C-alpha cells in the first residue's frame, strides 16, 4: 500500500470512515481495511494461534469486512470504537468458522480451558505462532494439512474422519502426523521455543 | 509416535487453544488494537476485498486447491489427436501406431507435392 494511502487512513477519523460506509462509498471500506485490516490479521494470529493458517485468516478478514459493510448501520460509537467493533466481528466469524470446520476429536483429550491463562497471552505467544506458521509451511503438503487440521481440532483430529476429508488412508495420516510433529518440535526448538517435550 | 514429540505437540495445541474461551470485547479490544503490531495489507489484498465485498460476494475468491493425492495435471490441450502415442519407449512399438505414422508421413509428402504444384508457374 502506498504511503500516501496509509497516511490518509491514519489521519481520517473513525466517524468519517463509518459515515462513508453508511453512504455505501467504497472508499469507506478501503479506509477501514487500511486502518484496521492489518491489526485484525494480527489479532487473529495472536488469539487463535495455530488453529488458523494464513489462508484462514485471509478468509476471515474478508468475511469480517463483508459483515462490517453489510451491518455498518448497526455500529454505535457510544458503545466503542469502530476498530473494536471490527475486531469483535472478526472474532465472531472466527468462532463460527471453528465450530463449522472442526473435525471430530481423536484420542487426545480435548479439554478447552475454562479461563484464559494470562501468561499464555503474552508477546511470546505471538512469536511462537509466527514461527509455527513458517515451520508448518515448510512441511510436505500432507504433513501440513494434518498438522493444521489437528491444531484446528484442538490437538488431534479423529484419524478416519481426517483421512476421509483428505482423501487418503488412516495409515497415511498416521505417518504424516508422526513425521510432521517430529519436524515441528525439532524446528521450533531450534528457534528457541521451549515446549513440553523439552522438559 | 515419539513420546517427546507428542508432549511438545500437546503443549503447542494447548497454547493454541488458550485464547479460544477468551472473548475479547470493550476495553480489551481497544488495548489490543493499540498493542498488536500492524500486519500491513498489500494494495492487491485491499483491492480484492473491496471489490468482492462491494459486489456482494460472501466468500473470498481464491485459486482452486489442489488435491494432495493427485499428481499435477499435464495439459494436453495443445496436443493434436494421436500425437501423444507417437513418442514411444524403445521396445514399446505398436503396429497400429507405426501404420498411422506411415500414413501421416505419406500425407505430409503428398501435401508438399500439392503445394509445390500450386506454386509452380504454369508451363507454356
């Protein structure tokens, strides 16, 4: 994006953006994305970690932009800023997405935390998941897909369901899972991340 | 599966899930907007979203995802009928293909003759 456009987005008020969107001006949506799109992507990576890959985040940002454009009339600046409203929309579409896309969970106990461990929400979390994205992207295709589906499912997707989804055998999933996990663990360790298996 | 790698994986999955139950709103969202880095969007990215959203498309347009189990398709769109069979490995000769080749060679030679005939100046 050009510096001029970035500068304009930084200078323009939220009220101006919201009014332009209400008037169905494309520029309003463009300014919303320039001002907050990058922040929303960063938020999704930080909050959902490896449960979303790059493509998921791009899809979800799109869907959030779609809803923001459609429901801009419901925005009320007395309740919060336009940026916070947009983050909230992105969060909602992500919750729906995870509910819809998750495969049944496999042998590993799925125990979603009842509360947030604040120590997990520190800046290190962001670095870990940035590195995880890169490490997964370097894996062979099948290993990538298995790792992503496992993370999305909360740890380990049901083998047969995953095999059916990927159009392969349960054994191929098992092998890809084993090899992928080994590479991920070793490479994250090399990048300085201390995971449970290192203890 | 290696137990050490499994432990590392389970730790990773647990960390990935940590944010799931934390619904961000109000002051948290405002704080995050200030503190989180801006993953800059490219002009192409913004254009694509604006174009799609304004046109009313509910989902982002993207290239078809390739089936992991299928080899990359080889396009034969530019290959004329029968030509694929002409290049055979040694020992893989085929009588039909040889016959077809001979026919094609003959036709090719005849075409040349015809063209030469057409180009030739009429004799007095």
